[in-house]
C-alpha cells in the first residue's frame, strides 16, 4: 500500500463520508453546520472511525494538512490537520466558505475575531474571545464570521482535527500585524495552501 493509499482506506472512512453526506443535504447553512457538528461529535464518541496513523505524526516547522476525501457529488473536502506542540496559525479566513472542525485528539486554542474596519488590504480586527476545544468537540465557521486563529494548546502533545469545507480549500487570506499601525490593524495576504503527504 502506498503512503497516500493509507489516507483513503482507514477503518470507518465510509461512516465519516456518510455522516458528512447526511449533513450537506440540509438546505440552509446554519442547519447544515449544526447537523454536521452533531454527526462529527457522534462519530468521535462512538470511536468507530480510526484515522490513519500518519495523521497523528506532526511535521516539523508547520501544522500538517492531509486530505482524506473530496466529494465528487457534493463538492466538499475533508482535511485532517496535525498540530505539533505549540504549532498554530496566524489570523486567517476561509475564503468565504463554511467549515466544521472536529477535534479528534488533544486540545486546540481557537481565537475568534470580528472585522471592525477595512482600508484596502488593511483590516482592523477586534478579538471576540478564545476557547479551548477538547477531544470530541466540534465547532463551525459561517461567513462573514470566519476570522480566527488556531493553536495547539499543549507544549508536549500532538493535536489532530478534522475539517470539512464547503469545497476543497486551496487558498485563504492570512493577516499579519501592521508594524506602523496600532489598534488591531493587520495586512491581508493570499496564501496558497499545500497538502502534506502521508508520513
């Protein structure tokens, strides 16, 4: 079996796909993401989906993105993300797509932001709050409330999350602090997202 075949043949894969297929049949975005959060939490609680061993292996220098599935029928994508100790993201968006994220292992620190003001490529954000999402929990992002940062809350343990996007997310906006402006201003840059190989 090739390394990437492991990402497509793990135990419970069909149950995971069926759970997402069930949710995306909802007509309205809030209903869809609520159903998907419920379905993901049930899958994690039941323990019948065993993600590939490779998604529990961190990649030095950055969090890992490994694709588990793309739906040819419904268009969504499922990505497993691996967060080494202390690894995280800057503030970023989801390119206007809904997303549901389930924490499969470990804990993630999620900080949400509201967009308060924009001037060209400069955005002023206001921090809304930070939560610690533990194993078995799931949350969602629905535009325009899509600005957030994620970090592995542990200095010693690997965390793993499963993200379901409305469609495969190949790029996003990332926001870096404006050195010459105070008050929560950040500059937008488009980032092309890469997939990591199965380890």
